[in-house]
């Protein structure tokens, strides 16, 4: 019933495709990460800086507050928030309550020491994005592997190209898949390498409160060490109250390029299915149309395209919006950041449906061969190119007159070749022996080179 009444398809119709993100981007997850960061900060103050006196025997009790945090714990935090009307302060009060229950009330005021809410939130979002990126990388890698598998399997199978939707110089089926593989692999590398950044430097980014009460501590080094060693992300030193969000923009822009590439793949697959180069494996009980029983629609590629489009829209907004904040802080980024799980959800749905579509493909080799046989005019390109080499007059214009907008036969081409005056007889023979299915250039070698370089 909850799914039937869900406002968003991410938690409703497509919940099965996005549920693996719930423990990363949900409200519960955000609270859990905030508790984790607060506990790590408390441990850092005690263990690294020696500001808080904590017995070694008490440290497991502190760790347990974060380690044992669950959905019921999150509801307790939300109950506190009803009074505080402040989500991060509610986390602080929750931890203080848990410390008191563990007999550690005396260190309660060290929780959230010198922190602004954004210190806790930006670090939490960084940890969420780090984990979310891992999920995206895993699923993109699976999609890439499938594309590469198809590319290798059909690397030698000739296929008529279509430029502007019209018959064009042949390629191979495998080479066309490897074109996409190369593009996705490139963006996947960018996603993997993108820095995940966080700051821990106080209300306006200058360690004001930290330095005032403990001027002898090197807070620049302390902030760096906490973020890099206790949280495992890259420290940002130059900020206002908020993390400027440049790293998020970099990650999202790589994901935007990836999503757009996948849309390109979805549309090509849709087209190849439409012209009959691929059929789709049937699934018992599945219906293609409510009124046309014969139909097997390319719904997975259409679904992939649509969801990637939504993901791009949200990512474009966040990648621009998060770079802007009035003076040292405004809250417009906070409400936007809460949608970061949604864009990962739409992106993941797009990847999964595209992969599902690829797994249902069946190549129709007869259709490919039929198109090749019926379009001998595709050889106009190599013939006119050879004519240029041997200085025949007006080679392009003559082939244009012979072939443009016309269906010709092999005999027509051979007669034309016989009439050439400057092309040597041995090269004429070579021209007449050339067939469309053999005119694929270095397509197969390009596929081999791709695999040798990855």
C-alpha cells in the first residue's frame, strides 16, 4: 500500500530498481551519516587533540552510538526535531542523550564542538556521494561489460550505416557498439577519479571558535587530518560556511555526459529494432500493445531514455545551483541537496533498463544482409575516390549523376567502371571485385585495438 500511494515513482513503481539506494540517500541515511560524523569528531577531539578525557574502556560505548544506529534510532531523532525544528541540532541532542545513557554525560558538551551545522551536513553528503558513486560505478561497469561483449561478438559482421537516416558506407555491428563502449568507459573513468570533498572549519570557514578557545592547536592541519583520515575524503580549505559544491558539480557533469551517451545508445537500439536489425526475446505473458497483439515494443530502451532525461535535468540544476550561495551562507542549497538521491535513482533506473534491453536483443543477420545486397550504390564512395586518385574527370559529379537518389544494380556499376579511361585495368578489376559487405574499412581492427588498449 505504501508503494501504491508513493508520490514518486522512485519509491513506488520503480522501488525494486532503487531500493539499494535507500540506505545511502534516504532521510534515515542522512541522519545516520550525521551521527557518524559527530561521533568521529568527538573521537578526534579526544584521541587526536586530547581535548576530551575519555577512558579507553569507554570508547566502544561512543562507537556504539553510530554503529548501532538504525531506523528506530532515526525516528527518535525526528521526534527530537519536532521540538528543535532543526535537524542537525536534533542529532546533537540525540547523541548527548545516548552518552548520558552510557554514563558519559560529562562529555556531552563536546558533541558538536565548534561546529556549524554545515560542517556535519557537508561531510555527511560527501560520504553519501562516495557510497552512491560506488553503486553507479558498479552498474555502469556491468552495462559497459555487456556492450563490450556484443562489440566483440559482432566485430566482423557487416552492417549498412545510416547517416541522416539514409544508407551510408558500411560498418560492422561490433564497431558500432564499441563506439559506445569507448565513450562510456571514458566517462566512467572520470566518475571514478572525481574527488569527493568536505570541509570542517566552522561557521564561516575560518576556524574562528576553534582558534579562540585553543589558539595553540594547528587547526588547519587538524581540519585536514579529520576530513582525510577520519572520513576518508578530500579536505576543502577555502570555503564560507558551506562547502562550495564544485566537486559535486564535477561528478554530476561526468554523470550528465554518461547519461546523454546512454540516451544516444537507447535511441540507436530503438532505431535498429525498428528497422529489423535486432529482434527482442519474447517473455511469456508480456503484452506489447493493449490493442495490437503482434507488437513487441522496445520499452526498456524507451524507459532508459526517459529516466536518463529526468536524471540529466536534475543533475544540470544541481551542478549549477550548488555553486551559488549568497554571501557566506543561504539555505537554498540545503533543500536542493535533499534531492540528490532522486537523481541517483533516475540514473540507476536508466542504466538498469538499458542493460535489460541489451540482454533481450537477438540479431537478425538476414535483415542486415538484405540491406547490404539491396544498396550497391554504397560503393559510389570508393569508386569516386579511386577516380580522383587516377585523375578521371569530374569523379564526384559522375557518380552523383549515376547514383544519387537512385537504386542501381551491380551491373550498372560494373558498366560504369568499364567506361573509365584513366583507371588502370588491374585497379578496375579490384573495383569490380569489391562488394558492399567487404567495404568496412578498418572496423574490425578498430574493435581489436579497443580491447588491446583497455
